[in-house]
């Protein structure tokens, strides 16, 4: 019987590939003057998941167990949210628009915490 392995190295790989995929897709779209949408992010997520899964199978010579798959899924979701937050902050900082982050608490107050959580979960 296979012993569960730590998924942390694979989550790090996922985050790196996701970041690079987003950057490459964004650069390509900017060069081609194409406007992006949520599909761009989905393509980057699929690429990162495919790379991470293939790497796990190559390293471990087996598919992840149910427990490993669940941990990898949830922690990768957390990592993708963190990557998105960091990239938004970097983008705002590079365009001298960090002050826009100060508007977020006001928006949460106007919409209501429940609505913000609902939108976040839905998206």
C-alpha cells in the first residue's frame, strides 16, 4: 500500500507554473492586442494542473491517492488565490494605482460581507 506523500512541493510547482502561464498568456495577448477574459485564467489553471499532475505521476510512479488528491486540490486553490492577489498588487504597484486597494473595504461594506463571500465562492 502506498504511503501518502507531502503535496507541498507539488503546490509550489503549481503556483510557479500558474504564475508563469498567466504572465505568458498576458504578454501574448498584449502583443496581439487581444482583450482577455476569464478564459485566460482558466487556460493557465488547466496548464498548471496538468503540469503538476504529470509531475506527481512521474515522481511517484503512481496516481495520487484520494487523500493526496483532495489536499492537492484544496491547497492549490488557496495557492491560485494567493497568486492572483499578489499579481493584482504587483500590477497596481507598477501602474502607481495601489491606492485603489483602499477602496476594497468600502465596497465590502456597501455590498455586504455575505454578498462578497457568495460572489467569491461562485467565481
